[in-house]
């Protein structure tokens, strides 16, 4: 049987793919840098071997799956070519792999991971489902009939896929290091739409998705009455959010989710729409919705005394607004404190004003140094540039994290796609003392 070697196994897509192959009986190993990433925990739980990058990891008889972040000149890939081994890029492998299932791609500028996690959970309660979630979680089922996966638009990687269904959550301008403008982003989604084989479920409240053209049916969901699936009569309680769903203006059922914020209703509606279309009973959908425990780094809560600490991946102004709204709905009597670490210099520069506006919705703002990425680790911008345009903001370091303790009875939102968790961990240590 083939032995798979993953070059860059700790990647947010690579780790779950390795888990899926392991779960379905393949021999799997991988390599990466030494630094710990939250995506590696499920690999350790499965005893999947993680090595440091080294050309000696590559042996005769392997198939090498290469992470998209690593160039063809990477020593492991050079060695694999010398040995005449098959090297497959992550997105190409995934594109081929899904052909044996009813495949459902979840894509969009925001909400991909949460919606993928929710759909995977709900569908798994109906029939065997394998899934790949961008928070580093994957599961392979030997008798799976469905394959639910997160499809990223960055560098148009999702064009390697021809799924049966696609959920499109929204179109927004992000990744300014690659996309030129919002029209460039829209064209990428338009290209993706033409590759879907059975049907698209798109948010009809999004002005760009309303313009999507496709050769398969497009089913719209959202708050607006023009949608095929519409949420109405919304009620927020301390336990979560309840709403009626109308299908083409006819009452379908009432659903409750243990989540807060408009974006969580939309994510749930996307799942309800697809499941109803596929014949999943309403009570099975509801059971899945109410037992969903969330995905990693999406409004992940820790309670310390009277304080609530939230870890969230929000790294775009739209996502920051959504996270602050969720916190205000769930904890209406708490102050909301935003601790934000910008991710990449190009994104920070491009959205400087938008970051200022979205963060200012919090009661107090703390800013951490800009986190560079593997593709871009330096820039002319500093965190002070953003701090100067947010009135009353403070610069936070691991050394002065104790300053946060001056905010009593608060919800602390640690937001960012880099290593903002190190500030959170330092703060929790101070609180626990």
C-alpha cells in the first residue's frame, strides 16, 4: 500500500488531509518546522510521525503530498524528483480524492471554517461523512458517502476542485498580496461556480453572490424575503439564537443554535438549506445544530473568575465586526475588550481605516505587533501606524499584558490569524496567579 509523506504536514489543510488518509487505512508521515501549531494535536493523537524538514525523510516507494507554501526547490521535493517519486500538490490531490464521494465545497471570504464544521457535524448525524476543516481537523470514514471540505479562494486554489455542491458564504476583498481588487475576487468565485456539478447554495444577501452565473441551480439563503431559504422571527436568549426558516415563503421549521451573531444564523441557514435539499429530516438537522461544539479558534471561550476570554481567528475588518457583535449579544452586561494582532503587512496597510472602524466598536482596544507570514515577513508599516488612528488604543506586549487586568467584568477578545494566543496565555497566567 502507498505510504504518503506530507511536506508541510502542520498546514491547516494538510493536517486534516493526513488525518483522513490515516483514518482510512493508509500509512502516513510528514515533516514541518519545529514550532508548535494547534493543527498538529490531532496528528499526535493518531500517532502520525512528524519529522523535521530533511531530504532524508524521502524514501523509495513514497507518494509525496506537497503543501502549497513550499516551492519546487524545497530539498524534500528535489529529493523526491531525484528518486522519481510522484509529487502531488495539496489542492490537486484533494481535487482527485473527492471524486469518489458526494462532495460539498464550502467557500467564501468569511465563515468557511465554521460552516464546514457545522455541516460536517449535522450530515454525520444522518449518514457517514468524511470531512476536512480548515482549523486542522479531519476525519476519514471507510464507508463515507459524503465528503465535506473547506475550499480556499487564495491564489485560486479552489479551481482545482469540481465538487457536486458548493456553499458560497460571501464575497469580500481579502488577500491583497494576491487579488487586485473586489472584482478580481468575484471573478475567482465566478470561475468556481462554473465547476460545480449539481447545485450552489449562496447567501442571497451578498450583492456579489446575487450576480453569480452557473450551469446548475443556485439556491439562495439569507435574511431578505427574496431568498429561497429565509430566517425570520429571530429570538436571542442566554442559551443561543432561535429562528423560523421559510422555504420560498412557506414555513418549514424553527431551529435553535447555541451561537450568537448574524453570521452564525447565516452559516446555519446554509447548512439547513443544503440538508433540506438532500432530504435530511428537520429533526436530524436540529439535533446536529444544538449539539455542535464549534471549531478551533472560532469564538473559543475560557472563563476565569468574572472574566470571559475568547480566542478567535478574526483577522479581517468584517470578521472583527462579527466577533464583537457575538460578544455583545452573548454577554450584554460585560465590557468588550478587543486585543488584536494584525496578520500580514499588506492586509494591514490595505485595510488600515477599516480596521480602525471595526475595532472601535469595542469598549477598549489593545494592539499587538503585526504578524508577518511565510510569504511576507517584513514591511514599512508598524503597529503604531494603526494605533495612531484608533482613539484611546494601547500597544500590548507579553511584558505589559498585566495592563489588561484593569478592565474588570469584561469579555477579552483575542483576535488574529498569527500567534496572538501567546498574549492570551500570558494574560491567563497573570489572572490565575
